[in-house]
C-alpha cells in the first residue's frame, strides 16, 4: 500500500519580493505567513493538525538554507530562501512606518519597548499570553480576542514559538474578525532587539547557522537539531512539493 504523500506548496519569494508583497497586503483582508524549516518538515510529517495550519497559510516562505539544499538534492528544485528572521528585519527597516499599527504577541514588555524605541513605533500593541496558553482553551480565546481588539493592524507578529504561533494564526483566520497580515516569527524579535545573537553572515552562507545556535543553547536545541531533525531523511520522499506564485494582496 502506497503511503499518502504530504503536500506542501511553497511560495517562490526571496526577501525583496516578499517585502513588496507584504507592503501591499493592506488591512482589508487577513492572512498569515509560515516559514518551513527542517523541524517544521518533521512536524508536518507527524501532525495532521500542523499540516492544516500550513494549508490555510496565505504565504509559505522557505526559511532554511539546509532545507533548500535537501529539496534540491531530493527533488531537483532550486527555491529562493527567505529566512523568517531576515523577513521580519526587512519589514522593520524598509516597510513598517512609525504610525503603522503593529501587534506583537509574545516576547517581553522590555522587548516591545525596545522595538518602539529602535524603530520609532507610535502604535505597537503588546499581547502577552501566559506560558502554555495553547493548551488552555480560555487562554487561547483571550489571546484571539486581544489581537482582534487591535484590528485592523498592518502586521501582527506571532512570537510564541512553534506550533503555538501557527495554531494561533489558524484560529485567527477561522474566527474571521482580524484584518492585516500575521507572521509566525519564532525568535526573530530576540535577534532584532539583541537579546539573542544571530549567526554571522559567513556562517549563514555556509549553511551552518543551526550549529551556531546549537552551540549557543545546547540544552534547549540539542534534541531538535540532533534527534528530531535527522528524521527528515527518512520522510522527505513522502513529500509532494509544489511551487506557487504569490496570491493577490488584499484590498
């Protein structure tokens, strides 16, 4: 019996192209961005609920240079890489204006204040769900209600880790009340505010950013990079990868 394939559509957008798409998205519609890396691919192969989050995403950006190499090796595909951390930094530097409403979900009050100061943001709203909120239906409902109370927003930055941020993005889409573009951004705010150091550019170009992060936080990341990650080699062949062009921006 042939195993059912895992379908994954990836947007062929590099950093500059995504910046243009995000800049034009507007506040008349809602969509969210997910960023597949090796860990996400393993999760996609294991969890139907996570696959559903991806299926409803408006944009799927290839986050990982290692994953890009694997896709080229296995499928002969050459796809542009648009790391989530770079995409968020690009938005702050080139797209977001001081008067834009930005909603930050997760991170700390100090990091929210640092973003306001660093980029002169006049309308950044901070939503801080409790630890483990995704397992508490009331806490999830409260987080959704808080985000929706700040709608319409230009961008909503979901910084509560995987898969919490993807689940929250999907729930916001299903609720149908929020307007603006949400991004699942992981640790991006840590890098932008300096609370966590990003790998130097030359390390990134050598596709070794994962090792740099592992050496910085071995206890936190060892299982992810050394145990979970290698599972992808036995599962990659079950993926059916397609490439899509960006959907039209909202009004």
